[in-house]
């Protein structure tokens, strides 16, 4: 029987580090709900980044997962070691910075990634996982973000939140907000609300490169209040590709759907091929 998480934290003298973007979750029922989002984890491999004292780790292990956790805060390692002892052979803890570790090399198969991400590195890690070769090395992403970032990931065209992050997330994955999480659920409470986002990869559209899509969306959303005929002026061939796809050049980036960006990027790639 594991001792309560609050007792473990008190015994090890742990407190959330603002410098590391930490906010601890104690509610066992909430953590179990998060662990259930990817589906059946019995025997599944899971990558967790920033487990801290191990609240979500407990829920993942209780769900039957085999967890590999990356933690840079060495203060938390003794608490995680106790958890590893309670679940022999089911928890591997790696000390280090997740931005510098090749997580893909840690797995033979494709893990689920389930994390209450540290706020200061969450978006960078997320973009890195989305930018990997496709079909990707992970089975699904279940990630806690600030609500503002979560809204940007799942945003639809025409909304203020819609931008490059939405296109990057949605052009070859399905993305949804699985559950909101009130700031009061954390210790210490952050200044903002949070939400758990769930993404499942799909096949990448044929005939389009990530590099071209990134170039196109960087220009379009870099001047999002301008019409496309102005914002895309610096991307060679983009305006011609836009018009060839029947997209009005007086529109603004936030009105262009993911499917339309894909069509323009595909057209650009086709026109750039050597004759």
C-alpha cells in the first residue's frame, strides 16, 4: 500500500520549483482520469516527462503501464525510486533534460506519451514530437498544457486561437481537449487554467513536406492581420500556388483551413520539383 502522495512530499521535503515550471497534482481521482484518456494501458509502454514526485506516475502504473519517466529535478528521484520499488520492473527513471534526451531511442515499440508537462518546456517538447518522422514513434499524446496553449492546438479556422500550432497539430493528427483542469487542482495553483489535450496520429497527406508547410504558415501567420497576397509575398511561388488552388488572395491566414494550407503546400512542392 503506497503512502499518500502528500506524505511522500512532506517526508522528502519537496516543493514545486517555479524555475522548472512545476505544479504538483494530488487528486488521485483526477490523475486516474488523465491516465485513462489514452485507453487501455495494461502492459503498454508510456513515456512521462517531468513526473515530479510521481502523482501521475502512480496512476499510470495502477493502470498497468510500463513507464519510462524523464526527470531533471534530482530532488524528486528518491520519491520516484520508492515508487519503482513498489512496482518492480515497471518504472524506469532517467535523470536529465527531456529537451536533450533522444526519447525515441528508449523504446523498441511506440509508446503513449502521457505528461503533466512543465510549463516552461511543454510547447517545445510538443513541437518536437509533432515534427518527427511520420508515422511517428509514439502511439498517442496525452498532455497537460496551459488552457491558452491547449486552445491553440485544437483551434478551428476563424478563431483568434487558430494559428501555426493548430496547423502543425492537425495536418496529420486528430486533436481534442480531453478535459479541462481548474487551477485549484494544482499545488501551488498556477495563475492560469489548464487542459489535457489528446492527439492520435494519422497518415500524413501525400506530396507535401513539413518544411514547406512550416515555411508557408510562418509567412501567413507572421502577418496574420494582412491579406495573404501581402503576407505570402516573401515565399517564392506561394501566391501563384494559392491562386491555382482557387483560394482568394484577399483572405487572411486565420480563415484558411488546414486542408487549404495542405493544398497550397502540395502545389508548391510540385512546382519546386526539378523538371
